[in-house]
C-alpha cells in the first residue's frame, strides 16, 4: 500500500488529466468561436499552477544525525564528527553540531547546493574547534545565532564572520554571538591573546554592525582592547561576567546607545573611574550588574560611591560591599561617606613585597661578601699587618720631629747652627 510520500504525485496526475479533459471540452464547444484562445490560456495557467503547487521532496538526513523536518532541526551531537556533514537537508533551520571533533572550520564550511538558505541557529559549542578560517560562515544568508563556546580556539580569523575580504563582503546577518568559556590551550600553542583575536574579528569592517547580543563570559580576560566595541552600534546585551577584568579605563561604551544590559559580575574590578561612570550614565536604556567584585574602599572610591547613591543604572547596588581594606570588609558601598574613605599611608602589599625582596637580595650580597673575606683571611691579615707597620713607621717619624721641636736645647742648637 503506498505511503504518504506517494500520494502527492498521484493527486497531481489526476489534476493533470482533469485539466486536459477540460481543455478538450472547451476547445470542442468553442471551436467556432473567435475567443476560443482565451479559455485555452486560462486552462494552461491552471495546469501550471497545479503542477507548481506540489511541495518539494524533503532532503536526506545525514547518517550520524537526527532530523526533524517538522521542527526543521538537525542534531549531530556527540558523534565524533571531524567535519561538517556534506548532505545536510536544505530545510534545516536549527543545526546542532555540539560535542564533536571538528578541530578546523574551513572557508565555506557550510556552502551547499542547494544552499542552506534557512539556517538561522548554529551551535558548535564543545566541538574541539581550534581554528576558524576566514569565510567559514559564508553562504548562510539567514544565520542569526552562532554559538562557539567551550572550544580551545587558537586561531580565530579576523574575517571569520565577514568573509575573506571584509571590504567587499556583505554584512553578516548575525544577531547573537556566543564565545563563552573559550578553553585556553597549552601556553606553547597560544601565540596571541584571545582578547586580541576577538577584537580583530569584531571590528573587521562593519560585518557585525547588526549584532545585538555578545557573550564573552568565563574567558579570563584581564582587559578589553580600546576599540573592541567600536563597530557594534546595535549591541543591546553584553555579557562579560566571570572574567578577570581589573579596569574598564581603556574601553569605551559611548557609541552603544542601544545597550540594555551590561554584565560585569565576578570580575576583579576595584573601582570605576569618572570617565567610565559618565559613559554609563549617558546610555539611556542600560542596566549594569556589578556584583561579586573586590571593591577597594579607600579615597579613590569617593566618586563611585557618590555616583551609586544617585544613579538608577546599577541593578542590585545595595548588595555591593567592600573587600579591602580589612577594616572595611563587607561594608555596603551605599552606607559609606567621605569620612570612611581615606587612604592609609601603609604601603600597598605589592610595594611591601618589593621591599622584602630587596632585603633578601641585600642579605645575600652581604653573606657572599663575608664568605669572600673568610676565604682570603690570611692574605687580608698579612695586608693588615703591612698597613700597620707602615702606619707605625710614619707615626714614629712624626714623634721624632715632635721631640726635636719640644726640646729647647735642640732648638737653640739648631738656631746657632743656622747663624
């Protein structure tokens, strides 16, 4: 008994026969009419529309994958794939390639005939990706969400999202980009910082000017390059939580006028300076999250405390507490005033450590000097005796002259002899 896939062609044949029969009848009835060509034309149009109304046959599902045509989803999860499957069905809208061994994503990795024109969500997290080449995501005109998290990226091309040449490539359709928890490889392989690679990819031309969500959490960032956000004017959500950021002095948020959320939790921020405070306050819709940072409550914190008391930008600001100095630990920032914020003349720990190190070096030099003296003690003793004898002879000469000058008889004799 024929299955569901064979009913479409049979119904099409029936409609074709009916259309031909109608055409013959109309031609026979109106054979003497001058307008007989008009029904023929309408019948041909009906026949063409009937044939074109048939849905295309679904594409095959790659053998190691699971496909759902109804959900337009393909899952190739934990299959140890070393490359992107070549026979992906053209209907795919959501593609999951997580937990594989892809290693390298070459240029045109998703180029197909027919193209994957509807692919909107692509998840490549945890697939052991080490290199993403220029133009790796070309020929995906509908790609909106890309997840490259949990991969040991060593080389992320500056043109990974824009094509081999950003000057001539069409802007990327990406709206959401996830680069969370990029696993650091061995130091010998990591020839450049991940911060620099990400910055180069984000500012390549204007490929990502339509990006609205950027996630860079858990990447051990110590800093953000100065112009890393310069080419992302449409950004609405920026997630930088669980990094090691110590300062935001060199990064500018001024052009992110659409920014709605900025996550800076679990970093190493000690204070936000006036320039950063002014930029955050100038953004009309932003909400900033600053929990779990080691705030240093000294005289440098005065401007930030005053700003926190006035602004509504920071979410959960009542939870922010001091981490240093020890006497201020766990004090809420909103409860502080200028009398609490002073800078003690005590040396900072880093400077104290430097002086301790200097003392150890000087002690080592002194010990070496004493050891040299001990090993040359006989020569030094002889040298000291020679110096003593020379000094004694010299002093005896002075003593003899003094005795001559002090005796009046010797003085008169000397005077008579002169006469």
